[in-house]
């Protein structure tokens, strides 16, 4: 099935830039870049934009986590496991990025973003699941009981292990979807999340956290990147190489403190 995401509704004739720049050594700035893109897209200063990049080791906390009594202990637990900490743009609970994960995000203009919240979730989840199925994964959309950062639009393997989490942030004039895809090294993810979730007082089942590698016996970041971009292209989007301009980078610099943990 060819899915035409409403995330790019009425924009099919317009080229969609794909930004691959990563800031693995400066994770709070990396999160601020996504917010800066969203703000500028919503203001009409940038077109709808895709960001697909590789990451470093970071625990991305939701704002609910950051407001909780166990947040400081959770940040300490992440640091002890070798992970930096950020407060991410989209909602949800703590998730993990590392060298074996991919971060995918879209920022789109929308004059009434709340009306399309579920449609954006559904179509992004199906797009990612379709890409993983093309690689041979029994990818399905839906929450698994006991998964970390639970969500109705998670993508799992065979109803057993979560592979992908999706969060969304809407503002006046636009919306942002943030996706984490665990390609390999699920044990590294579990090793970070177990003490972090314990500190936050959250229950989950570590056996539900998996990766593409767990399903296929191998996990190549480039193969998953190509599959994602292939599905976006198949959906009718003219993808072009994008880059971050000086205005976006300057705005991200001003926003960076919002994404650093305040302890």
C-alpha cells in the first residue's frame, strides 16, 4: 500500500529537504535544532522538512519525567551507564538513543495541527512499519504490554518486541513528529533504561525492547535509512538534500538551554 502521509498534505509538488546533520557530541543542541526547524516551518520561513540522522548515547526524557521527583536520580543513572541526558521536544517517557539507533523527524506546516494529530501518527507509524517489512521484519503498529515509553503508535516486531517509538509536538502553525528506530544493540538500550526507569519509578518489561538486528540477525543503519527514504519517495515526495542555514542554527543555539536537564 502506498501511503501519502498527511504530514505533507498539499505539498506534493514542493521538494522536501532531508537534513542528515547530527550533533552527537552536543545532544541538547541537537534537540534544539529540531525545535528550531519546527518553529521556522510553522512561521512559513522553511518548507516541510525531514530530518534523518544518526545519534550518540543519550537518554531523551519527556517533560513529565523532568517534572518528577526521581529525575535527578534518573539523570545520574543515565550518566553512570555512559549516556548523556536531554529533555526532548515531543511527549512521552524516557527513550534511549545510541550508535545503533536512527532519529527520524518531520516538521510540517498546518493551520489546524490538532485536527490531524492522530492521522499524522497513523501514517508515520505505517510508513516506518512498511519500510521495516520490506527489510524482512514482521513489523506491526501498536503498543505492547510492558513496553518502555508506551504508545498506541509504537512499531513492534510480531507483537513481541518494540522497535520504534513515535512522539508528536504541535504548535500554532505546525507539527513535529519524532521517531526513534532501534536498528541494533538492543542490550545497550536495556542496560541504560533499566536503572533510569527504576529511578523514575516506572514499571516496564525489558524483554519487550528489541531491535531490527534481533529480528533479522543483522542491523545495518544504511539499509534502514534507505528503506525509510524509499517509502517517503514512493509516497510521492520529491526528496532533496537539505542543510541547516545560519538562522536555524542561531535559533537552535538560543533554544539549547531548554533541552538541557535542569537539576
